[in-house]
């Protein structure tokens, strides 16, 4: 009886998590079985309590139908869990790949700009450009906390420094976006684990109840 109640609780959880993504025929059959589960559980309890041996075989066959329906749902739910997990992980990897590409492109564009400005103004603005080049180098290595010098200037060096500042802000935003994607993937993995536990309880509970019925039937035969 306790096993039947546990199966009902676990099935309700699985239905909440995956009911809309599992084949309606499979889920519909399991929902119908879940509605009938309390009645079956009570019949089993009454048969055992009254030692109604003539009821064991019919109850055994009926429980086989229940176990089959629940196991189909468990298999379908496992497939859906794997699909969701794979999709989440693929999305996180794709976002990370795009973020890296953006960073590399931005770094390349920034370095090209540095070179052009250096060629034109090297003698006049050697020191400011040198400091800016150092900051750009640090940013290209991922040090988003690097201060960008010269952003308050009104000449070409100031324009370049402000462009580097925009690059730094974009780099930081990209890193935050990647971290958020990885955190979402981690949360999905936790939810997947919880769902897998619920699925396992449905399947294991059905098989345990079936084994108990067989043992009692054999003992009373």
C-alpha cells in the first residue's frame, strides 16, 4: 500500500515536469492508471488482509498493466530529460563559442586601430599611446578590471581611448553573459537530476510492488 502511494506521488511529479512533452497516448494511459491506483491499492490491501487467494491472480495481472503503463512513462520521461539536458548544454557551449568569437574580433579590431594610430602619431603621442597599448594588451588577456587611460582627452588619443573603453565594457558584458549561461546549465543539470530521481521512484516502485505480489502469491499458494 505504501509503495502504491509512493508511486502515485512520484508520477504526479513526473506529470508536472514532463506531461506536456510526452506522447499523449503514453501519458494518458498512465494518468488513467494513476486515477485507478488508489482503488487497486485498496483491493490489494483487502485481499492480503482477508487472505483472498482467489483475488491474487487477477490483482497480479492488473498490477502488470499498471507497471507497464508507468514504465512507459518512465522511459519517455528519461528520453525527455536527456533531450533537455543535451539542448541546455549545447546552448551554453554555443553561447560560449560566440562570446569568444566576439572577444577575439573585438580584440583584433582594437589592435588594428592601435597600430594605425601609432603609425600616424607615434612621435607626437608616444607616451599616451604606450599607456593605451599596455591597457589594450591587458584587456586582450581578459583583465576587464584594467583602467583605460586618456578617456578624458579631446584629441585622437581620447577617441581611441574611448573606443577601447567600449571594448572593455563589451568584454565584461560578454564574460557575464557566459557565466550566466553556465549557471543556467548548472541549474538545468540540478533539475534534471531531481526529475531523474522522480522517474526512478516510479519505475522502481512499480517493480517492487510487482515483486512483493509475486512473493505473497507464492507464499500463500
